[in-house]
C-alpha cells in the first residue's frame, strides 16, 4: 500500500471504517470503532504506511501496517506487519 496522509476528520473516519485488523495483538473488525473506543472522537491527522498481510482495506488483504492518528495533543499509533504482533500505543505531545 502506498503511504497516505489525511487531515480531514470526516475523510479519516470514512477510511478507517473500511479497515479490518486480524492476526495477533490488536485486532478489530472496524478500525474506526476501535479508535473511538480509545477516546479519539475528533481526529485531525492520519498517516498510514507500510504493508501488513493481516490488515484488510475494503476486504482486500495487505492494507497498511502502521496507523498514526492525532487528535490535538493525543496520538494513537497502531503498528504491525508481516510476522509481527500488532501493538497500540497512546501518547500525549507537549
């Protein structure tokens, strides 16, 4: 997958609703619901890169491996990839 950067909150949610994460570690049928459950209701920035055979976009395998979503000072990073357990980390920037 080609790297993608989006700075429109509506478009971010439109894209995340079509992402499904399977495999080991963080999994979800709908990445939008997952980030909302983590408290990210007003995202302002999304960056996705890499390729993960256990991530699906619109039902097609090999979606992005790393998702970095920013909501003002909070950032959630979900990362995985081929042969790696998917992890999630939330940080706050100064």
